């Protein structure tokens, strides 16, 4: 990963330069990866009954 790509990801997440003092590179990468899951539509959501059977 290059510095410009890292800073682009930070901008896409809405992080400020002050936020970067508090977060690690790995955490920011994880946040970026998880942000793509926000738009994912899952076919089925588990119910309480499913959890009870588990």
C-alpha cells in the first residue's frame, strides 16, 4: 500500500489528521474493509430461534 492510497482510504472513511494519531494502520485498514460490508445485503438474518438451536 502506498501513502497516497492510505490517505485516500482515510479520507473515504472521514478520518482527520488528528484521528490518525489515535489509530493504527491496521485498524484503519480493517475499518475500510468493514465499510464495504455496510452495503452488503444478506439473504437471511438469524432469528432468536436460530441462535437457540445453535
